[in-house]
């Protein structure tokens, strides 16, 4: 499937699990210069950033939140969605971690934060796959290396034609240390 004509979307960009929402601030600056005579005058190009710290309705560990967002994806409301699931239980810097590349789902005796992070990543993967299947664009950022990409759903997602994984260092963007991340995306640019 192909993307719909731009004016058919409610928004061109949406950021999920936005944290500081720095990405959407930069995207807004870029889209300020975007001129399309078909785009309705006065309609914002970016949806407000979504994060559970600002509104419980965006807590992606909750199944009802996932279902609502999946309906939005199927309704093709946003051309390009970006997701940033939590890294806390995926970090190789944690000496007590139970999640590894060999056991991306852990040992089975983990705490609620671990289970919530697993659910969030599973839901994020399902949303990204749905975006890809309807012909819209998405990206998922995460730390690198990460056991997330060894979860079954991510193995399948990354194996789809037109889905790519790339890595980059955040130190170029103001970090004081090498902060390597990965981006899983179906964006052709």
C-alpha cells in the first residue's frame, strides 16, 4: 500500500513515549517551511506529543491504550509515527539484568517494571507493523545493543521487506558520552 495524499491525514507526524519531546520540537521547525496548497490552512502538521508522564491515557503498558492507538493506525490519522519505548530493563549497563540477547524475555521471575517494558515493546512492535502494513511510516528508537530486537515480534518486523535497522551515536547531538542507539524504520528517506 502507499501513503495517502497528505491532506487526508489529520497530522503528518506524531511522537509516542515522547519523554522530553525534543524530537517533535525539531520536526515542527522543519515542517514550518513545508508548503502544500492542499494542506488545510491552520491545521497543525504535528500531533501533540504523547507520554504517560503527561497523561495517563498514553501509558503504553495498558492494553486499552494499545487498542486505541491501533484503531488510530488503522484509521490512518498520522502519516509518520515515532516510538521510543523504555530502555531501562534492556540496558547492558545494568549488572543485575536478566534480559539478554539469548533470553530477550528474561528468566520469568522479573518484577513489574520488567513485565511492563516487555508489554510496551510488544505493543510498539505491533503498532509499527500495522503502520507498515497500511502503507504509512514509522520509526522506533532504542539503545544499542538491545535484546529488544531479539524478541520474536521484532525479528519478524525487521525481516519484512522495506523495514530497516540502523545505528547511530548520540554524542554528535550534545551527549557527553557515546550513546549508541538503533532506529528501526520503514521510512525510505
